[in-house]
C-alpha cells in the first residue's frame, strides 16, 4: 500500500521492461526501466537527463517491451542493444 494525500491506495506493481523511444535522428533508444503497471495505465518514470526522458518530451511516445531475455535487458541497462535483424 502507498500513501497518497492522506489516504491509502493499492500500489501498482513495478514490472521490469525495456522501454524504446525514437531519437531525433530516427534511431531507436532502448532503456531498461521498471514501470508501474496498473489496470488502467502504465506509468513510465525515466531519470532526469536521460535520452529516454528527452525523447518522451519531444515525441510523447514510447513502447514498453516485456522480455525474459536477460541478455537483452542487461544490454539495455548498460547501452543501446543491437539485436540481429
């Protein structure tokens, strides 16, 4: 339970994901990110100063990817992965 404005509410679970956004040059930016996964909405909380946040502000769009590929998730946490095409 989380506390909000003096009342308790059910907290949405945090799901580990790979969030993708578009960079200004059209290339894809990947970031490992825990998002709040609620019944009615998903809340993305990127860190200040990140490409993900800049891209979200510029485009208003992102894709939240669920994966069980630990290598892909680790690469997204460290840098932009380059999966085979």
